[in-house]
C-alpha cells in the first residue's frame, strides 16, 4: 500500500507491505475524552489538593512565591492550554492570600533548552499573565547564572544538585507540569519537571548519560527505572532544603494537548493520581506479533526546533527515542528505517554547539565514549554565552541527544536512513543509507529472509504513543 510519511519539509509517499501496522496521529480511539471545562477542573484541583492544604493556607502577606512552568516545547498554546488556564488561577489565589505581584516570580523551567523570547511567553502564557507580574519577574531559568544557582550537594543516589536559587529561597515554589508520555522516564511532570528544568548541566548530566540511559531498565520506556529514581531522589533532596515541599499542579494531556484531568498538591500524590490516566492516553496495545521493522518519518521541524530531520545528531535522537517508545511492539533486534532529509543543516542559531559535538563524535568508537569530551564542550565559554545571551541550546544538550541516538545502535540490528541528502552524515552517525524507503525495505527483506512485519509511525511531529503487543519481546 501507499503511505504518506513525514520527510523534510513535507510528506513523501512510500510503498509498504499491505499488512503494515500504521500508527497515525488520529489513532487515538482509546484515549479518554478531554475535560468539558478545564478551567473548572483546575479550580477544583487547587481547592482540594492532594497531601497538602490549599495555597492560601501555605503562604501569606510578605511571603515570596516562585511559579515554575514548562517551556514552549510541549503543552500547546491554545486558549485553554494548561499553562494559560492555571497561571491566572494561581495568581488569583496568591493575591487573595496577600502575596504582592512584586513578590511573585515566574520561572520558565527550560533546563538546557534555549531561552524563550518575550513574544513566545505571550503566545503560550497569554497577555493577561504577562500584565499581572512585573516584567523583570518573568524569567528563563539560567543553568549557568553564577548568582542564580544554589549548590545543594549530592542526592541520596550521589547525583549533584545545583538548582535555581529561587526554588530554595522562596517561601513556596509552585510547579506547573504536564503528565504526558515521555521516552525519558515514562512521563513528564512530577519530579521530572524540577530535576531537569531547574538544575545545572552537571546535575542533568548525572542522569541524561550512558550510565542511566544504557541500562536495561531504560528500554523499553518505563517510569520504573534508575533514571526515574534519580529524578525523584534529586527532587526530594531539593524539598528537604526548601521552606516547604513543592506544590504541584499537573494536567494529563491528550494527543492534542487538551486536559484529560488536573490534580494539585504534593508531587508524590499527584504522580500517583495522574500517571494511570496518562498511561491510558499514552499506552497503545497492538494486535498481532511484534514487528521486524520500525518505519518512521522524520520532519525537519520538531518540538526542539528546526533541525530534527536535517541535523544528524537530532535525527538519530529521534530514531533512538522512537525505538524506546515502540520497543515492546518490536522483535528483540528490529531493523529501523527512518525517512530523513539529513542535509547537513545543523541550525547553528538554535543549536550552536552541535556541529562541534558532531566532529568530536567522529573520534569515538561508540556514542558513550563522548563522556570524555563533556567537560571541554559543556564549559566552553563561547557556547555557554550562546546559551545564556543568544537563545541557543546549552552545549551539553548535544551530548544528551547523542547518547539517546546510541540507543538506536544498541537496540537494533540495523538503522537505515532513507533519502538523506548528505548520506555521509547519516553514515557518520552509525546508520546505513539508501536512496528510498523501498530500497531499505528490500534490504530488510533480504536480511530477514521473508517479507517483514512493519510497524510505521508516519508523523513524529505529532504526540506519540508507547506501543506494545501481547507477545512482544523485551530487552
């Protein structure tokens, strides 16, 4: 059959076996229905928090409050998006408790992502929110700010904890999060939000690294892994040094970023309440046997920004994370075929250190060997300045993406990149190259000795599912 899949700036039609299982963005019949009134549901959650009193009982006049929220990468910007709904309600509650606008700080928990422009804040937070706090009180987290980070030592698992100082100095820190399927540790939100969004590169490098990502419990995707334990340990150690624990407001999102449910309160209670619903949204069990081949369409533009299909590091990260999500629906050593333009556009504006990281990778036998180069590149003053002052991704971000790309190498029998404009760059990432998806399928057929069972995910730009089959092999 003919199948349209994402490729570069549009779609390309490819011929695939008639019995191919296709996971399209509208393959969401199993999803719970979205909330009819997300504003009312959010107000209810704030009025009856889990494991905590309401916000009005936690603070009062003269207190300082930090509200941390996720960046533009996920969550939507529609009128009833979670951030647009919850922030005005939180500001109302703070005002009713006597907290002054000048004592309220809004921090975008970017982690090592690029900083957000003010017009981007207005787009996904709404003009009302920007008008209600002083302009200087709406800031991006800066993981390299020498005056804005607090060193809290090590977590119980031995991970460094360098955290935004506002988190530990404020009388209360409120976290706005999204409980959504994520290849890193199962779900976004919860303790993942502060542990990755409000810390330093060294803290993030303690878990976004081979020693955690290459463990058997990371693949297939799971919320029960050493990686997830590290996030929890870091978050709980932060709370031990704060005036009071985090107050979290997490929304479970569907494939269109609409709220399925909202819960507020202590993080552990909120995780327990939201993850089952998030799993119902995200987990998709397929009929039949595990597939031999995972076929994905890789667009040029993705949630990290322009470059997913053109930048070879981000391309391979997309392949690795797709494999993590789909592993329970695949044979033990599947073949992966990715249609990706891979034309050598690293997007140096958003991802300034990536080309330098790519060159260092060429001296390594395995992506895990890049650990030896972390310190040099992640502390390079030129790249750090691009992160701090010129809206570029932090240099360590390239390493975390390279490591996930290595998962594709370790958990497949072969990775094919079909249609690369610079096949040399794809091969430099460890992939085989073909001119077309059909050619890659012919090679897969020859390798397997029969027509392969194919699982196709045509649109990586859309919210993803975590896939499984009843008879799936696990690592």
